[in-house]
């Protein structure tokens, strides 16, 4: 493959207005890194609406934005048709490939198989269809990226097959998550009616986020718990179960404001019962903020255990861990460990392994 002549098509339908997801972060960071690579001539992002594309990906010479239908079947057909138009590589940020086939080399990403295996979700009718698409993609894709060794092992348990070319690749962390004191953050705090020093929780608030273990102790803590990214529907779910709790709920934080809110927090907590990767603890560590995670294998893997760890079903352990950080020596040591761990994942260097994989695939064309 000659220098600068490869065309990559990427499914970017994950970009949705007022919705920041881990998969969206993966598309953003990977696309940015691909656009800086000499072997790539063009990266085409397929989206339902051009105005949802992250600002730093717009008006870039190598990045083209293509609007496709919001209809499921029509968009799937469009992706298949586009893969016939001189595309060298198709990248799917999901565990699936276009429903009507992919006509070029392909990569897909498995963040987790939670929707297929977790008892809270697996009774959905959609599970059968998604499971079929996962198995089909594993057989067809030229490369399968896993966000963690845990997600690879979970896939193996579910399917007994991990793809013909599986690789574990940890996603990079955006450079906007950095350790710096910034007095201008007061404006952001006022916008969200917050004062610095709160306990921050980031996530969609679905049952597997296990917010109950925090809501049980919310009224016992000297610091306020702030939960961000939880929809009104999911807030109601938790209010019904813990009606007496005192906490602050923010259903949406803009992508630009999120680093500010992390930096102004006392610590970040992630009590999930299951995850595929777990961006929030890593983003907190990159901002110089200690994190506390549940004792599940994937979070221990991706953080390197450079965090405090609590039993996911033991509210007292979460309270003790939060209060332990009030000790300045413990607090500063956690900051130091976190910053060291995330340094190789920062910015474009965090995507270097992904780029090397892409280059290797393109050489075979």
C-alpha cells in the first residue's frame, strides 16, 4: 500500500447530540490519530447528523463527514454499499459489522458482551439478534480489538471463539483530561450549581452501575455526591429504591465541561458490577484526582490497581475508602500513582498500537 493512499470508512453513528459515551470517545480518539497518519489519505465518518461530530474532527483535511439515514435497515444497507466504493478498511466501534455485508477489510471492537450475558439485560428479545451479529462479525472481521483482557475472556466464554485475529488494545485518553489548577473553572461550577470538593460519579445510571451502594451512604458522608450523565428515567429508578438519599443529579454534562468537573472533585467513584473498560477512573487519574473502583476484574485490570478498591456490595467499604482519602498523604500518593499509570495512554500516543495494527492490515492489500 503506497503512502497516503488508503481510505478508511468508520461507523460513527454513536455520535449523538447531548450524549457522551465511551464508544464515542473511542471513535473520536482513534479518528484523530488515523487522520495524523501518513499512510491514510481519507477517513470517512458516517453519522446521522453532521452537527454531532466532535469539534476537533471537523474541518480536518483528511476527515470527511457523510450523513446517512437514521433508519436502522437503510443505514446498514448504506454502510454495506459504501464499503464497495474504493474503501480499503471499514472500522466498526461495535461488536458487529454491516448487516448486509462488508466488502473490504474490516475491524470491529468488543468493549464488553454485557447486553448478552448480564442477567439484568439478557432476557431482551434483541439479545438473540445481537448474539448472531457478534458471532458473524467474529468470523468475518480481519481484526478484532478488545478493550481489555477481561472482555476477551468474557467473549470466549459466551461464544467459545474470539476472532481470527484478536488483540487487546486499551483505548487512549483525551489530552483534555490533564492535571492542572485552573481558576477559570469557577464559571463551570456556577453553571452546574456546584462547589468544589464533591464526590463524583459518571455514568448512565443503568442498574449495572450499582449506584445503590453509594446512595445508601450518601447521607452519612461529609461531602456531597454528584452523579452525572444519568437520564431522568434512570434517576427515577434510583429514587424509587432510595427515596431518602441526599445527592445532586446532573443528567448531562457537556464534553467540554467534563474535565473541569473532574478536576474540581475530591474523588471519583465507580461502583459498577460490570464494565468493558471504564473510562471515568482513568480520566480522573489523568486529571490528578483519586479514584475508587469496585473490585471487579476489568476495572482492576485497566487501572492497574492504582486506585482504592471497595467491595461492590459493601457500603461501609465505600465509606471507609472515601474517608481514607481525607488523609493528605494517602490522597497525594493516589494522585502520584494515577498520573504515572495513565501517562502512556495520553493523547495520540495512547492510540499507537491501534495505528500499528491498521498499518499492518493495509500492507496486505
